[in-house]
């Protein structure tokens, strides 16, 4: 993207004390996706600064590595993917990048207004969001309604608004006025006056309205008529294996040839012979082909080992319309046409796969399956590739998304922001969620402070501490104890401060009393828990007195994250440690644990697919290096072959025994074959967990 020229210093707004008016790029040139950096919401600005400094210090070399605060080393090429389209990075050549002129200006000034100017110029609904708050606080959902009604941003989840609110909060321009309502700060009100607002060109909506969907064959129209919310939610998650020979045929052509060969009917043996001759598939791989054809509703069994095209498939054979094929598959598979509205938020396969997992009930983050869907949608003219591997809906795609029933997004429980790096999908009112909600409610119930004290004790008990609520005049609120990694008991004083305003001010805290409590209980750490803290004196006094500040949002997020990726109790000493590096250490270890778990699922998925598609070259087994080539772009940052080998060793261990290794083939390298179905692998691991849970309950 070409960077906009910096605004002229002569173009000033009198309402902003001489700050130049920020003129955004044309709406069509601004991106819809708000960048989100690793390291959590409050660290967005700091992480961006770290990344831009690394680009400068390494002279823009794309192969240089950088730690973005989560303890993980990334190649600069991978690290800048989020921020490059947002005006921060220029591409010099294949091997070098440069910090843009406007980003250099911000790096020099460290002025939130300069950072806001960049984001407003290049990203849709940034300044416009701030402007929407000028008439009073709004919830995330209300802001999403504004984005849809006034700016044609048809987002289906709260994620994009949450990202923008997170950035504005980190920049000190917006804040939560209540538990759910976001409002402007004084700095935000000053900044918004310097922004020239933008908006979509109305002609684009007229084009979409003018597009008509071609008349559908009766059999396919009847199929779509079955699409209730229950049917949509119960569709198959995996598309399955579609043979393509040596890559000489595309997906649509492959399916057409197979279904056409079965018309009017064919035996399984004859279809196998056809598939072997046409695509070179092995007999073992053909079982996967038949599974795909049956699950998709393209073929149906009409006799003993005899198959024929279904009525909708026969209609598709007549029209040869790829749109008809996609509509047929939409009836059978999750996250097919649902991709169309999602492209307003996520335009790359990995991000879409994550959205499918989080919001549409997919069993895993299936990047390969999403790429297959994108190929089909593109062939049907429903999407177009606007840049390398980035997609957008066409006018026809937008029209289809309006007319064909789509699965609704899984309910999002509240308007509070969540960490966009969290790959988990919560289901049901879990213990962690209940504790988090109680913390957030109790934190602003200033008339009953004991409620927050008890909630804090319960939260730390959940994290593995022995936490005891004491309370009462002159006593500490909560005393928590945990053993460090060497088995030494560590005591923590926890003071809970509720505030109806959502901010704990200096007058509400006696640091001298906290010091007395620390001495009385011979404690190692003291932490203050509250809904939020005055950015000036409270933070300065806490630092001077060695007191850690923990917001209920931070603590709630730790609870939810711990539920999905449990950590040892001693790990959470970094939560109560006042050292600035402690939170970074906590984030680093947690991020690496989450990546290992995600890598485990990816490795199992890759080996399962290879086992289904076994051929004469691999015999259904892959080496660690081959697995790396498949999964390297599906996990950020890229895993190493050592990481993959460690996962394979776990799967090979006698307690799991779901992988066998062989040595052979031209390279004589060690290869691994999955001997169990993925569901059985999961059941074995769950059995280990149940066994250990019994030990814990008996103890």
C-alpha cells in the first residue's frame, strides 16, 4: 500500500491547539482488519514500538529475528504481517523492509496523536469509532451496530471492534466507564477533533444491489430450503480428500469427473479403476475419496456397491455451474458460505480458520480445509484475490451471503474485550468464566467490598494457591501461599479494592498498612487487585513500595486462559511479582505452552490426512521435515523441526502409542505414521487426564 503523504502543517484545526487535521486515505484504500500484536491487549503500543525498533536496528533484513515480548523469536518477515498494510512498513525489495515515514515520525515523538493519525489514515473505523463516542459511552455491540449502519462494515463478530477499543485504550484515548461501556478520555476528546472522517462510496452498495443470483435448479433450491439453524450447525466440519492427480486438474474439475463417471450409475470397483487411471490414486486413498463424495451428498448408494449421483448432483452435472456446486456443498459442510461475511474481518486462510474454530464450531484450526473452501468460492466467482493470499467478496458473493441462509455466530457472552491471541473457544458457564464474571461485577460494587475480597481468594485458589480470606478492620484481605519450583513456601498478601467508578485512586490505598501486613505475615509479595488504577500517583507509589498492581481484567483473563492451557501454580508468582519483567516471563511461558498444544493438533491432523491419502511414495508416513513444510505457515511463529520431533516423541510414547516410526525410502530418513484415528488419540490423552484427576480427588 502506498503511504499517504503526511498532512501539511498549514492544515490546522483550531480545536486541537495547532495539531494538523488528519486526512484519511480513500475508504476503498483503507483496510478493514485492525492489526493485533502478540503480548496481550495493554501491550499493543509497546509491542509495536519493539517491532519497529527491531526493523530499524536490523536494517530491515527480513530474516532477522525479534522477540515481541512473549519470549518467542520470530523472523521480521513474519512479525510485520499484521502491521504492514496499516501504514507502518515499506517494502524495499525481497530481502529488506523499512519503517515508513509516518511511523518514523511517531517513533520520534511517541505522541499518541501521531500513532492515531497512522491508524486513522490506513484502517477503516478508527477515528470514526472515536467520533461515535463523542455523544456518550457505548458498548462494543453498539459500536458494531454503528460500523454496520453508517459504514457498511458487516462484521459478524465483536472481534474487530474489540481490537480497535483495545488500541484506543492502550493509547489512552478511550476507557471503560462501566463494566461494559466505553467512553472517551480527555485526550481522546482532544484527538478526535483533529480527524477528518471518511466513509464508504455509496456506489459499491448499489452495485451489490444490482447483482442478481442466477436461477437455481429445483433440486438445489430444495436442498437450500432445508437450511434451518439446526441443520446448519450439524453440518460436517471436514471437506475430506479430493484427488487432483499431479495437480493437473483443479478441485471443481476433479469432482465433476468423478460424479460424471458415476452417471447414471457405477460400481465401486469401476469407479476405483476410473480414479486410478484418471488421478493415480491408490486403493487405500480411494476410501477417502468415497467418504468425501458420500458426505458431500454428490453420490448416493443405490444398490450393493452401486453408486449414482444424487438429484442435486445430477442438476449440477447439467448446469456445470460452479456456483451450484458450492451451494450444494454449503448444505453439507460447515463454514462454506459463512466465509463471505467473515472476509470483512479476516481475509487470509489462517485467520479465517481460527475464526471458524472460535465462532462456528469447527473441531480444530483447519487451515488446509479453509484454503480448499476459498478455492471453490473463487472458482464460483464469489470471492476475488485482492492481494497475495488475501481475499474479498465480490458483488455476487455479497448478494449470495444476503440471500442464502448462513449459520449464526456462536453466542459471545459479553462485551468485555478478550485477548485476540487466545486460540480457545469457551463453551458453557465454566468455573473460570463464573469466577471471572464475579470478579468484574464485585470490582465495581463499592458498597460491598468484602465481595471482591472473597472473589480474589476464590480466583487464586483456582490458580493453585492455598488462598484464605481474612478481611476485617486492620487485617489483610487475603493471604495466599504456594510452593515455588524448589518446594519453598511463598506467601502473598492480596489487598482487594472495589471502586464504583472503575478506578482505584491514591486515597483508597494505604501503602504503609500493606507494608505492615507484609511484615506481620512474613510475606514475600504484596499485590493490589482492583478494577483499574489511577495512571499517576497510585502506580508510582506502588512501584516505590514494591506492590504489584493486578486489574480484575488481567486476573479474569488468567483464569480463562488457565482453564484452556493450565500452568503450574508457581508460574503465577509472576502475576504478583512487581518486577517489570515478571509479566513478560508469564506471557512467554504461556505463549510457548499454547503453541505446543496447537502444534500437537496440527501434527496429528497432518499425519491423519497422510494416512488417508497414502501413496507409493510416502506409504502414509512423513518425516519431521516434511511435516514442517506443511505446518510452517499455520502457526505463528513458525515451529522448528525440533518442536515437531518432541510432539512425535509424545505421540510415540507407550502411554499414548499412536505413532509408529519407520526408516526407509530414498532419503533413509525417519518417518512417522499415525496408527490411530485422531479421536482415539484424544481419548487416550483424556484417559491419562482422568487417571491423574482421580489421584488429585483422592488426595
